């Protein structure tokens, strides 16, 4: 494995709690857009369901199967994007990926502070895709694409 760092560093208490008891989990009865994200390297799979009000996300829900990082990211996504436009949610997803890749957190807003949970992922480059998979699925859903892959 090429990942540098102690694997125990990767799994903070907050991350584990988000993964074990994820918020906004489950397929809703009604939704406007959905997409599935697959990571064939590790087996992560995320289904994202979005309800819209005009150009704004009214609700986001997820069904995530995979590592705790992937599940925590899906849970955070579903809690952070309601009220956001498509462009705002996409920009937030890009920022989540940048935080995971660089290891540099951001305390500019509450949502960015929450995403800073993923700063430690930069020590484990192969796990960045675990953070970004749900966000890629959200972008796909909002673009009318039904499936996306981390590859």
C-alpha cells in the first residue's frame, strides 16, 4: 500500500459517528433526481436522491455502502446541500475534494469547517475518491446522468 501515515489517523471519532449513524439516510418515496456512484477499486457504492424546488435543492438523501469515509461524506453532503443551488452544491463538492487532497482545512464557514473533517485523507491518496464519490454522484444526478464512477 502506498498510503503514508497511520491508518488509525484516518478514522476520527466524528467520522466514525457519522458513518455508524448517518443522517439523511434512505431512499425517499419521491425525488426529482438520482444517481449512483461506484468506486470499483474498493467497492464503495452511493445512491444519491435529490428533491428540488426550482434551481435549489430542497432535500438530499443517500444510501451508502462502503467504507466509513464514503458513508460519512454522503451523510455530510445530504446535510449540507439543502437550500443550495446546483452551482453552489457543485462548488462545495469541489471544495470537499480539495480539502481531502491538500490536507488544508477551511474555517471560513460552518459547512467548510464540517468538511475539514477530511483533511487527514491527504495522507492516504487512494482514499480521496472515498470522499468525492457521493459528491460526484450528486453532480451526476443534477446533470441527469444516472451513474458515475470514481475511475
